[in-house]
C-alpha cells in the first residue's frame, strides 16, 4: 500500500488475520503479532489514504486480541461511519462454561456510507464458511463479501483487498463488474486467487477487469 498513490481505489474490503496466537488456520502465515493494535492502526491509516470511498474491515475479537480490538474501535470513533454484525448461524460449540463467539464486526470507515438499496440492514447472517481447501482455512465467506460489494460499489469501481488471501473478494468484485486490486504476501495464496477467478464470468454481462496483483 505504501507504494500506492492517495485516493487510488474506490472502496477497500478486507479481513486481516485475527492474531489467534496459533497457526491452525494458515499454512503459509504465522498468525502472531507482538503489537496487534499497532498493526491494525498502521494498516487502517494506509487504507484510508488510498481509498476514495469507504473502508470495510472485518474483525473478529477473540481471547487474545479483544483488548486490541476494543482499543482500535475507540481510536477510530470519529472515523467509523457504520458497524455491521456478521452472525454465524452455526458457530462451533463452546467447551464448558465458555461463550461461543457467534458474530464478527465489519467496521466501516470514511465518508457517509450509502447503499445501492433502501433499508439495508447493518446485519448479515450466514453459516460458518466450510473449509474448501487445505491451504487456507480462514476464508472470507463469499456471501459476506458479495453483500458488501453488491450494496456499496458501482460498475467499474476498483475494489481493493490488502489481505487478499485465497481471493474471495476478488471473485465477488469480478462477478459484480468491478475491477480488483489485491495485495498478498503468500505466493501460494496468490495462486489460489488466480485459480479462483480464472474463467469466471461477470454477472449481467458486466466488464471483467483485473487491475493488478
């Protein structure tokens, strides 16, 4: 992102790693950060710089990161335009007296948000995303990415995901007639992304354009 000019993309939709402190979700990434809060802040400031419109960032609080996540929300209270709840209809059961975490935030930053449809609820419910490959077990649910891209982009917009992963955002952007720009540190995940979007057809005969990887 640091090499990108200001206001280069129309929207950013992303889901950064959660800092789970264990490597049970990514085969090619260690999900551990010494200072997760600073990591979120540095990334968010860059996303706001390169994005003309809104930044959508999916964050799940967990046992290890909840203090950082709550601190992050407070730090950006004047830039948060909206907050969506992504509810899991079948979350994994908790053990003992623990509480099962059945939802995640999608925090929206930037200017006033406007949906393409009226009465858009700030809440979406899906099942837990099934693992469809062995390389990346923390894939963004396609229904969630598609919800935000359908509601908050226009044809030809550049959609950016700085944590591109296996390419779910890319696929939804292309299918909805948007251009896509992604950043990903793992070559293996880039290959998964390319496989996912190769040959896919945009809906309603919209233009299919990939900007860069």
